[in-house]
C-alpha cells in the first residue's frame, strides 16, 4: 500500500482544512489567484476521494482503519481503542463520493457567481470548512469526533446561510438554523456523554461491542437522543422547519453543500442504527419510528412544495421530501433485517435508499444551481414575477428540466431507477407505503412543472443583460451534475453493482466486519 | 466606546496590561506541563487586548491593534498547527516527530519545559490563533457598537 | 449489466430507450398520413376565440401563483392545518423537536 493511499482518509480532511485557512492569506494576493487556489484545493480533494474509492473497491471493499498520531495499540497494552481514528467501510466511501461530487460542483459554480461581490474570501473559506466537516462526519470512527465534525458543519453552514449580511431575512434564517443545529448538536453530545459514562469509550466499534444484547435503559435513551438530533439535522418532518429557511437564504452553491450536509447527518443516523446498535438492539418499533417520520416527511414536503411561491423554498421543500424517501427505504430495510425471518427485499430497499442519496444530491444540486442563475436573471425569487427565462438561457433551462424530471422519477433518468427499487421493496412490506410514495412522486412532478412553467415559459419579462451569457464555470458545474444524472440513469446496474451494493452490504451485514477492523488490531 | 474610560481605569490598565499578557504567555508555554494550554493562554492574552479596548477606546489605541494584521496572524497560527500535523505524515498524521528524539523539545524528562516534542509548538500555534482571533472579533464588535451608537 | 433487478421486477433503461425510439418512429410514420392541404399564415392556422381578438402573449402567461389553484382549494382543510404549523417562530420549531424527542423516547423505552 503506497503512502498516498495510506494517508488518503486524513488528507481528505486535511487538504480542504489547509485550504480554508490559507484562503484569506492567498486572497490578499488577488482574487484571481484566490479562485485558482480554491479550485485547485477542490480538484485535489476530489482526486484523492476518487483515488481512495477506486482502490477501496478494487481491494474488495473491506474496511480501512486510519489511526492519527501513531499505531492503534498503546505502549501500555490497554485494550480499549482510545486514539482518534478514521474508519471507512462501503457506506463511508459511498458518502464520501457524494460529498466530493457536491464539493466540486459547488466550488466550480461559486468561482464566478461571487466575482463581483465583497466577502468572497470568507465565503470560500466557509465552504471549504463545511466540506471538511462533512468529510469528517462520514469517515470518523469515533463518536465524539463525529460530534466535533457535526459542530464544524453547523457553524460553517449557518455562517453561509446568514452570509448576505445586508439582508434581514438571511439573518433571521441563520439565527433559526444556528439555534436548531446547536440544539441537535447538544442532544447528540448528551447521548455521547451517556454512552461514555456507561462504557468508558468513545470509539464506535468499541461501543458496539459493549452494547450487549438487550440494551439497558441508558442505551435506549442515548439512541433516542441520537436518532432525534440527527433526524432534525437531516430535515425530517416535523423538525424540517429550518430547511426551507436555510436552503432558501443560502447562496446557490452553498445550498448544494447544505444538501450534502443533511445527507451526512442521515449517514450518521444509519451508522448509529445499523452499526452502533444493530443486532444488539433493533426492535421493530424503531423501524416504524423511522418509517413514520419518513411518510410524514414525504407527504408534508411535497404538499408544502406545491404551494410555495418562492422558487428556492419550493426546491427546498422538494429536497425535504426526498430525505423522506431515503428514510423510508432504509426504514423498510431495517424492518426487514430485524424481522424474525429476514427477507431479501430489505436489501433491495437499502440499495434503493442509498442509490437515491447520490441521485438526490445530483438532481437537487442541479436544481439549486439552475435556480441560482434564474434568480439572478429575474431579479426576484417570487415565481409570480418570473417568466420567459427559456428564451435566453437555453442551457440553464435544459439543466433545470433534466433535474426536475430526474427528481420526480421520470424514466430513463436516475431518479426513476432508485425510486423503482424503493417502491417495489416497500410494496413487499406494506402496499400502502408504496402507494403514498408513488403518489407523492407524481405530485412532485406537478410541483416542478409549475416552477418550470412559471419561470421558464411564457413571453420574456424585462430582458436584461444579467447572467448573459452564463459564465462557463457555472455551465461546467451544472454539466457535471447533469452528466451524473444521465449516466446513472442509463447505466443504473453498473453503478449499483460497483458503489451502491458495497454500501448496502455494510448496513445489511457489515457490522461485524466494522467492529473487527478495529478490535482485531488491539492488544498487539 | 471610542473615547475610553476614566483616568483611574486607564492608569490601572497601563500597569496590568503587560502582566496579563505575560501570564497568558506563561499559560501557553507550560501548556504541556500544567493545566491550561494554547487556547486558555490565548484567551488570557486576548483579555488584555479587551481591557485596552475598553479602557482607551479605539481612538485612544490609535490603530495599535491592526485588525488586518491580526487576521493574517490568525491564519498563520492555524496553518502552523496544520503544518505540524502534516510533519508527522511519514508515520501518521499528527505523529509526534520530536518526542524522545533528543533534539529541541525532545527531552526525556517529562517534567522539563523542553519536553513533549511538537506539543509545545502546537500550543504556541493554537495560542497565536486564539489570541489574534478573539482580538479581531473584539475589534469588529467595538466598531459595530460604535456604528450603532452614532446612528 | 446496464439494468437492475429489484427482486420483484426489472428495469433496463437501454431497452426502454429503444422502445421509446420505436414508438416515436411509429408516431412519425402515422403522422405522414395526415392532411397536408392547409395553408400557412392564413385564417386557417390562427387562434379562434369566438371571434374575439387574440390577446397579447404576455397577458396569456399563467403566472406561478395561479397554477393548481383548484387542487389547493380542494385540499384547503389539509392546507389550513399544515400551514398553521409553519409559523416561522423559533420557539415552535424547538417545541416540535422536543415533542418528537419525547415520542421517540417513550416508544423506545417501552419497547423490548
């Protein structure tokens, strides 16, 4: 194993962190150099992520453990893993790929979006910091460091939401987001503290071995706190209220990173449910809590999207409803896995839910990025005041339509492939759930047709020269996401086999491998 | 805020200013031996800046605390910390390359000031970042408060 | 290779695309039998609104807030309740969080 590959997990966090701190210094030398530097950092990070993923899958997708500051075992021969470590299994690597995609698209897009505004240096710094936090959440093998990275994402995210300091609405949204993120972070910290007090360890693998079968009361309370706190950060109804505020007020490129951030929280939820507790404590009621939240999220998200007049809030409610699909699929998978007789459809549900995560990141990202251009062009976020964008911005129109169709699950795009897997596996557990999911998906198509009709069709409103031509870097950024949408749509089997199945396998049966990867290295 | 406070406060500040900074540096320097460390020591130093800001006001300081310089130094502190972490990458990220090496800070006596490998250096990096960071936040808050007062 | 199986059904986008192209080709083929007798740029191709003048295009554009009015009105009982939840007040957000936390904790503590 060569040195770069060996250090790749930590470089994924260290390189953007270095970038985030160096950007203000580089920015003093000139804005062109700063944009080049930020782009270089983003490209480097994506390249490391791609290289790590490629060699991870080539090596058979067995978990990788990276220990910071030395060897796993201590000189004193202590058997509990106390060092800070990163642990990557199929799910972590899959999430890492989603984040790398979102990060690259966001940085490319933002390099020309903020050219003429002040404070661009801070924005670059905060975006890189948010990327650091998301990568850290997805890779850490340590519950307390998970909380630390969660807080990094919270701080960076609410600063980005409140970035337009001249705008009162964004300040209000940032305040709400900050309060709720802090609240969720504190409850997660409380749960971590409870587990630490009970078992004297913070390592996820170590805690997983300590939580024996038939969890104690304190384990259940910690699970409840973790589940609710992370579900709120993921944006599950009825704790989704911050999401439209945040997505709506954040700059376009930051919105896609906020989506990746929500998905990282969802990853944390899955990690807790399947790895930390898993077979030790997995009552059916837990699966039904997840499914209940998911159904609420789907219905409320879609129906509220239908009545929004603000374009970004409309997309934001669409994003909320998609979180519901992922939770529904994984809840169904959890129910099937923990039933007395595990059934295979649960594995398909997990595959569908995880596949939908990367599809959602691409589609919602595409919509947010296109909406950013539309809003700059129209000068308003109100759908009532828009119209005729399609006359001038042909590529943007095409990208928006592609994103909307894919998200609503139109064949042959990627959203259809993942939603089909969700519908057909959910149907086996309960037909009612599948019907709700399908109806909501149809309604989602109606939502985006409305947005498309109002913003893009019709005669030209006031023709201005704003955003014309659309900067190349923005088109490249959207083109990247559109390529993912089309490629994943036309060759779903190829991608499901290679990247989604190892991730689903990590949830379905990877708990022992995850624990063994750390615990077998101890005591030596 | 710009005018400063009474002559008593200003005189006491002149006496205590240097003492607080020296104490802060002491906390940073002995971070690997005694309770405290880079963050705490940096916060103590920054409290001296806060005292000066309150006692003399921004006008009285006559630009002695330059916000842009402070912000640059903050980045330097963060990068120095990260650089020390990168230095261990031959073995592992954050690996302590200087510990027990016999060179500077590589002493084997655990109670000596020159021990702990890269830990004292990391304390200095964190201390620099925290003192300059908090100081620039304070300056921005004072400027904001003055703007509100004049409006 | 390109398709996926769900254990219940299967999905192959390439086959779907081929079928789609086939249907499009069939539709174009049928279209060839259409009537080509009409004359362009005459009264035959103009919009007929009971003899009234056709309004300007900008007056015809259905704006965003007007779409699906009927659907939303039909579900007004539901929308009244859901909209009432979205107060935008931070204390309500926190109350909903705490309420959900309570429900989750009760269910977990009561279950085996």
